């Protein structure tokens, strides 16, 4: 998570969808290199549905020492799944 702090990418809560949407993803940024696009809506992290702040904080704490993150986003009408391997 700390790698993304220096970027302009943010997660903004969309009340109409009850999901967080990525905003400010720019070409060449780490977020873009990870495959994310502006407007992608975060659905889940390692099986935890991220539908509010409590779920997001839970996912962060539960995956603090994870070596792999499975992330699902909704891009338009399609689901896109990513698996990230974290190297210490």
C-alpha cells in the first residue's frame, strides 16, 4: 500500500455502487503498470468484498503480511481478476 502513496491514484467511494473506484490512474504510474485503469471499481481483495470502509480496513489488516493478493475489479460490465505476488 505504501508504494501507492506517492502517486495521484486515489480510491473514491461511489455511493451509488457501494464500491470504491480508482481515480487518477495515469500512464506509466505504478497503478497502471499493475493493470488498473481509471474508473475500475474495487470488488474484492483475497475474497473479502470491499463494500464500505470497515471492509476495506479489514482487508488491509488481514492481508498485512500476505505474500499474494487476489484483486477483483469491475471494468464497465466486465470482471477483471489480478493476482499480485508480493516480494519482501
